[in-house]
C-alpha cells in the first residue's frame, strides 16, 4: 500500500490535500504562514491526530522561516507555536510534536541552525509515523480471522496520518494478506468523515466498502456479520481510556453487547501519560454550523442551540486491546516507560 499523499514539505511551505472537499474534489493547497496552517488545522482541511502533529512539526519550520534573526527569535517562534497549539485541544499528537520542536528551538544557537534542525526533526516524525503504521498494521492483522468483515468509524487512514493510517493500516494489511472480505464504514456525523474520507480512501485502494448510518451500527453488530470493530484514537489516558471521534463510545458499547472485539489502533504519540484516566481529557466542542447547515440547506431552526462535541471517551473496560507500534496492550501503563 502506497502512502496517501496527505501532506508534503516543499522547500519553504507545506502542501496539503484539502480534506474539506473530498470526495467531490481532490484539491491541494499550500500553507506558507503559521496563520494559514492554523486555519487549515482548525477548519479540518488537515485532520486526524497524527497528521495534525506532523503538520504542526513542519509548521515550526515555517515559524522559524518567517521570523527574522534577533535576540527575541526563539520567543517569537514559540509564540507562533502557541497559535498552532490553540487550534485543537483533544488530539495529543499536536502537543507531542510541538513540544519536540519547541525543545529544538530553545537549544539552537542560531536561526540557521534552528531551521535545519527543525526540518530534520519534522522529516523524522513523518518517517516514524509511516513505520509505526506499518508495524501496527501487521500486529492488528495478526488478530483477525480469515475472510473477516470489519466495522470502522470516522477516518483513521492515510488521510489522518503521514499516509498509511492507524485503524486502516490494519485493514490494508488484512487486504494484502487476502483475509479481508469487506469493510463497513460508519458515515460519522456531523462531518461525515467515514462516508466522505474512509469510503474514498478504501475504494481508491480497491477494498470493498459499505457506508452505513451511525445509527445502524448497533443493529449491524447484532447480526453477527462483523468480526471486529477497529478505530483510531486522538488521545489515550494512562489507564487506557480512549478519546476518539464522537460516536466511538456508543459503538464500543454495542460491540461489547454483541461480543465483538473492539480494537483501538494508535501510535504511542497518542498516549497521554499525564492523564490518569479519561476524565482528564479535554473534549473539543465545535460550532453550531456543523449541525445546523448541510450545504445550502438549513436543517435546524434559527434560535435552536446545539450540543456538538467532536469526541467522546471510551472506557478501557470496553476496549479489547490497544494496538500500538510497541505491541498489543491493555493500556499505556503496560509499557515499561
């Protein structure tokens, strides 16, 4: 499986595939400033925890490039990294990558050295994500039966990473081994990342995929058709509680009731060792327009408010295993850090 061309560094800017327009249009655009990149992350032109982190890592290079050499160079650059950090509060990969780049900035003796080191670091984070995806794909596929049918939620594929995916890396590997029958993808309201992005990505790769309404997932699981539910995660607490796209928790409950294995696939950069459990995870709430308007169609009356959390937290007791590049574990606390 070739990486999906989600993002690419071009000399002094980032080239991004605009995920807001998929599947109708495949449009790439360039981010040459911190403000442009922050807007792209905030509006979900680039999305998915690992991809956001990698984009921010390259953003640190942009911050250094657009800041002149001076006594306040490091402070100015760190201030620009703060702008990126403020875009999405739940995905911990963003802060993980920014912390790495911030440390490099603070230890660099000059602007020129900082730019070189930051770019090397961003490239390394990109390659590490690709390799982690390959490992997770192999580990996850080892858990699946022959002729398996998988249910997934949101998009945890190449579009959400450096180009291979977390949950979808398992699906790609299962497909390459010849053990995958088909995939069911929840549409994932309100922004339809499953219908728009996962279905686009899997269909493009020649993998049989069906899209279903989120509300149909529980009844589908009751039929016994699904062999495993596989999703990604945006933040995993020390005890294994996992934050992922809204609707994941209800999917885990339904899988538990149907006795279907529920797997989370995520790199260790998604682990938040400072949060003992899911109650410590900040959940991003998004705007009214995502629910109130569909294209040009108003679907909620004026004056009616909304509840629009972007994520929910699945308690570890409903997670069969967490698959990361360090192995198949019950929680991050299993790893000897």
